[in-house]
């Protein structure tokens, strides 16, 4: 996702681009609708789409653009903007925002998603043949605007409001994951948290969980207790969501019996989450590998024009603080927090 103005991360709005050969190409917006936008937003880590001002992007061809992509997804958003900082980029999670001018090159048109797909490649669509630079004469590049979940909302007021609304009626949670947006699925029933059996567990059902919790669509529907075995009851079995449900509890499921399922079959998810650039503000140095070292934090630009880094005082530093640092770096769980 790439924004249409100079904004802090996450980038929630921009022109949709798809990976094509060694570069990127646009999608013609003829027939583009909110269902297509929902699928793209889900890929970028956002639970929902919203209406976008298309007029802002009509002169995109002559404008400089910021691009941001996510690793492994094959899609990104591009917008008119002037970036202040550069970040590394990967696919599915943007790792670099960069400025460039380019000629429009359309590869896809007539995209017709139902809105429940987890990837735009699963939607009915058509390809332009040959050099399609001049295609889409009656339209413009497809544009989307996405709504971030509570964990990724900028501004304290809307963030607190969304978090409060979610916590008041929260009956689904993730446990045991090393990163945001992943974990063992647990549900609340009769005031007791329990797990979900992985029978017939799939991406559609996993995506309902992810969106309910404020993330995008699911990257993986995990089976076989890959996020660890839970404790206590197993509340649901053979959950079969269509993909449009607002909660896992709205999906058809079977009640569990002692013979049906064991905790070795606990279901889990990995969700698409928006790129926040957190890993660019912290680093490890002096370690024997990239998984250990002295924790340093970014302080901006120094007098020599290079990034400045500072140390963290070890007073009160322990495993909990190390867990946060490791999660921010995308390294999973911490073994030790050393002073």
C-alpha cells in the first residue's frame, strides 16, 4: 500500500500494482468495486476497505509516486507523495518506500472478486496481451483505501476507541504466537477460553478470525497445534466460514465431544499485517549472530548526515523487554534479556 500524501506508516491508500516479470504493472479500474478493494486491503494487512477519492489520482501519470510493497504477496499500492524517509521493502510487508516516475503499464482488467478471496490471484480476471501500455483508455489505475485495525490506527483517540469497542465484546483471541497477527485461535464460551479443533480448518475460516481481530486476510491456516497446544476445553469443531462473516461465532460449527479432538489438533492462524517500519528503529550490534547483541535505538540523523544510534540503559531490563525487542525485529521469542 502506498499513500497519496506524506503520511506516517501504515500506508493505507494508493494505486494497486501487481508484480509483472521484473517490475510492476497496474490494474485497469474498469469494473473495479469495493469487493476487489476488500481483497487487496486484506492482502496488505487491513480488515476492511473504505471509499476513496479517485479524482486525487487522475493525474498520477505525471506525478512522482511512493511505492510500498509486501513480501510474497505480488501486489502493492502506489501513491502520489514526497517521502521523507526510506525504508527497506519486502513483499506482503513493505520494506522500502521509494520515489520514482514511470509510465503506466496495465496487465490486468475485469477483476471480479467476491470479496472473500485471500489473494487477488484467486479472483476472476483477465490479462492484457502483449505491450499493454496504451490499454485501459476508458479508465485509470485501480485505487484502494483501507481501514487499519486498532493496533495500527494512527492517533490516540480513534485507536483507543477502536480498542475499547473490540475488547468489550471480544470472544476470539490469538495465543502463543511470536509475532503480531499469529497464534493459536482461542474462543470464549460460558466465561471460559478454549481452543478450536483443526478439522476442516482452511484459509476462508482463518481469514474471518484475522479480520475480526483487526488484521488482514489469512496467510496461513495452521493445523496440528503448530502454535502450541492449548489447555482447558476445546469449544469448536469443523468450523466452516464462507469468508464474509464478521465473527468466527457466526460461522457454522459443531460442538466438541471428548472423542472428537485433542489439543494436538488445535487450530492457528498467520494473518497479513500492515507494514509499520518498526524494525528500522532498532538494531542489534556486537553479537555473534544476527539473533543476539546489544540493543540500539534510532535517534534520527546525526551531524554527519548519517543515522544516529543510541544504547538502552540496562536497569530493569529483563526477558519481557527482550521479548518486545525481538518481536519488533521479527526474530520471534527471546531466550534471555541480559543487562
